[in-house]
């Protein structure tokens, strides 16, 4: 069984930074995508960033370069560095794992395994 566990969330003021981590117990796919998503109460889940086994990266445009996705060579752990945080970034953040098929999308439908989420709260 593949299990993903996020950590590193917390409460920060506007302009602060956090680094989230995601650890996996095993890996189902040889060619894969790892992604970060978030969801605030009452809102749809948003794809933030993705990285494949060749280290190709994709970001949501609305992040404006504030977030950076990275991973170790063994893809464990996965990281999301978040800078210049704003109250709009308040959400539960999830990491996910899925198969690679020509690209890594920011759509949750491509991902099969999900972590439990870690809460990020940004105050003004």
C-alpha cells in the first residue's frame, strides 16, 4: 500500500514562508507525477505545482512565482517551498502521486494516491 504523509504546515503572518514536506512509504509508478494541491472550505480544489521523474516542473499561473516544488532523487521526500504568503493561501494542502502520461497536469484526476493534508493558515 502506498501512503503519503504531509508535514510542515502551520500559522504565519502575511509575507511569511513555509516549507511543506511529503513522504511516501512506497511508489506505484516507474514514470510518475508528484503534485501539490490545496483546498479551502467551500472552495474547489486547486492544483498548485507538479514534478515528474525527469524533474520537469509545472506551476499554476496564479502563484506568481512564489512557490517552488522540488524532490530528492528518490522522490522521497517531496517539498513545496512557499514564500510571500497571503491570507488567500489559507487552505489544507495535499500531496499526490499518479502516473506520468506525456505531462503532469494540475488536475486532481491524474493522481491516484493522496496524503491526509496539512493546514496552512495565513493571517494579516
